[in-house]
């Protein structure tokens, strides 16, 4: 047998095993994203995600405290974040009742002026860092960030990422002969897997932008302020980009996408205003 033939056999075997595992997983783990209807591969249940989110929340708050950052319970910064986030959580429950009403939404304000950041964990436990507040200048801008993060939780992106990673690990374990394949073959397969993951992550970001904008609009915040928010974020970058942007890529296409979403968001906002929000 030539070396090329052997490598080909190994890759073929790898692909057969990987396909069987992937088929089994996909058949048992396909869900639909609320609001977009996108078909999603997720082996976690909503309850699993809520449990994981709660554990991670306790850990994250410990990390913040150990780093010397207070959790704010009073004051104008606390009150501002609480009032905006309550409106976002109410809107999330209204727009995505099936998933969002299972969550126990909670917001914590962490006093860390250097951190231009916010997050929402699976299950709705959320945090805003005080460094975000001068960047998200208006309440509508703050609502866009909190809405974007809430949308990640609603669209179950955390569970989806973990499922992809688990599937990837299973496939790699199943294809253990793969380690004997030559470096060139291995690189081709790894690149294919890596590229797939990267593409997915970007689609999660644009899904969160889309769903988050509609949630903010339904809460009564002017969706057009989303454009200013992302411009402020980019301007706050300077030499070292803020944390939020380092995990949330700020392509100029993001602002173009927001412009394209605006007609839909404006309809939602007008309806919210007519309903007194
Ligand atoms: Zn995001």
C-alpha cells in the first residue's frame, strides 16, 4: 500500500465514523431558535442551560469580588441599569414567551470602570460593568447592549457552542486513527472543522444583533440609536479595543446590517409606543 492510499483509507474511515455520530446527534438534538426559526444543533436541555448559567453566575460574581470590584446595590448607575434591564427582560418575556418565561432573569451591576462589558448567561443571569455606562450614552444605547446579550441567552447560543464543541470532541475521539494520518491530511480536516466553527460564531452574533434590536424596540427604546452605540463602541476602542468588542467583532458590516434591519425594528417600536411603552 502506498502512503497516499493509506492516508486516503484513514480519512475515509474517519469520515464514515464522524458521519454516523453526527447523524445520531443531529437527529436527537435539533431545536429551533425562537424568533428566527433557525434550526439549531443543541444537545443540552433548557433546564441544563439554566443550571449551568446559575453555577457560572455565582462563580463570575466571586471572580469580580476577588478582583476587588463591588456589586452596586444603590446609586444612579445601579438604578439606570436596573430600570433599562427590567424593560428589556419584560420585552423578552413578551416577544419570546416559550423560552424567556422559563428563565429567572436577574441583573447585577459590577463596579469596574475599566471594563466596557456586559453579558447574559444561559438562563438569563446578566451583568453590566460600569465601564460600559459612559460608552452607552443614552438609555436606548444601553438597551441595545442588554438586548443583544439577552438575545444570546434566548437563542441558546451558549448551549449551541457547547454542543458543537462536544460533537467535535466525540468526532475527534472516534477518529483516533486520524492521528496516524500524515500532517498534510490532518491540516486539511482541521482547517475544515475550524472554519466551520468560526462561521457559526459570526452567524450567532448577527442573530443576537437582530433579535436584540427587536427586543429593545418592543421595550420602547428607539432602535435607531443602535447605530450610535456601535459607533461609540468603536470610538472607545483607541489603541486597546474594549473587552466587549474583542469578543464581539465590530465589522463595519454590522452597522450596514443594522440599517437593513431598521424598517422591521421601526414597525415594532411604533407598535410599542402606541401601546404606551
Ligand atoms: Zn454578542
